[in-house]
C-alpha cells in the first residue's frame, strides 16, 4: 500500500476558527483541493454561511476562508488508506500534523471544529496529549461530517449544526467580510 499525504493548511492571518478533517479523500487528493468530492457538503455549507455566491472556484473558496478568519487542515499528515473511507485508515501508519507549531504561530485560534467523528478521534488520541498543557484555552466541538458517506443527515440539517462556525468566526476582533 502507498502512503498518502494531506495538504498544507489554509491559514489566514489572525485565524480564529480551525476546521479539521481527518485525511483528504481520493477525489480531493486527485484534484489537489480540500473537499473536492462533488457530493461533499463542505463548500456548499460554507458558501451558504459566508458568501452570496454558489459553486465558487477553489481559489475564491480559499479566499472566503481567509476573509472570514477560518483555517482548514487535517489531523493526519500521512497514512496508508485504500480508497477514501476513514474506516480504511491503517492505524499503525498514522502520522499527525504539527499542531503545536500551528497553535504557536496562530495564537488567535480559539475554536477547533472537527468535520466528523474520525477527525476528533484521531486528534484526541494523537494530538490532544501534546497540546493540552500549553493550549488549554482552545474550545473543541465535533460537527456532523460533510462527507457523502455521512448520509444520515441532509445538507440543510448539517448546515444548521455548522452555523456555530460562523458565530465563532464573526466574534473575531477583525471584522470578517460577508
């Protein structure tokens, strides 16, 4: 099996919110873009919450995140995973991203939102023990996965839960652009 690697983070200056996935799916890896699968609700939800536009180009989507002080990254830097399902990740192959470095460079991050259960599980298992002492003021919350594999909720139901991201981003000292 081949090791797969996540992307560099999207991190604005003065980020307040960090959204964490587990590892990009195959469609995202192929496209070189976060949440590239056409049925993933991530961009649909964020565009609904922060933009007047729909189906924006990827660079516009990234700019929307930056303008609203939202960082996006994955818990895992590398792993072995056949296909796209989180359940297929080989636990012995997991390498996490450098969150101590990120939180040190971005002290304005106050809220970490997990895009689904697996992102939170891997963070709690591998990262939380490393950051608890120095970054104890961080607030954590798991949100429903935007993945098409999480079909128990509609996009609209997921968006209701994801509104908390906008609420926290809008509490930023620097006024976000709507």
